[in-house]
C-alpha cells in the first residue's frame, strides 16, 4: 500500500492566518482612539500652561488694581508723568554727572 498524500485545506495554517487577521483588526480598532488620546494629552498640557500664565497675569493685575485704588496712587502717577499741583514750582535739573 502506498502513502496517500492528503489534499485539501491545512487547518493549522488557516487557524494562524485567522488569528493574525483578528489581531490586526483589533490593533487597527485601537489605533484611532490612541492617536486621539495622544493629541488630547498634548492639548491638555498646553492649556494647563496657558491657564497658569493667565492666573499669574490675573494676580499681577489684581495687585496693580489694589495699588491704584490707594488714595495717593493718582498723585504718584501724575508726579511720575512730571505733573505738579497748582501753586507748586517745578524744577528741571540737567547735566547731572
């Protein structure tokens, strides 16, 4: 009796190919959400930095507002700009060493 060769489907190879195809579909289904998560992570980091800068700016402006509400603030600003009160004499000193 002779050895007969089996012809037909090789189920072990077909099973491997099917598993590989299934794995590929699973990986592809996670690719888009993973990319979106990475983009959102970067956006979140930038927005947190911007928020931090805006909070610092708010504190600076709040201090400036409190300083300007001081009764003597208007006079200090006017004198800084070179203004004098009515009746005062202004002096300009030139050629200081």
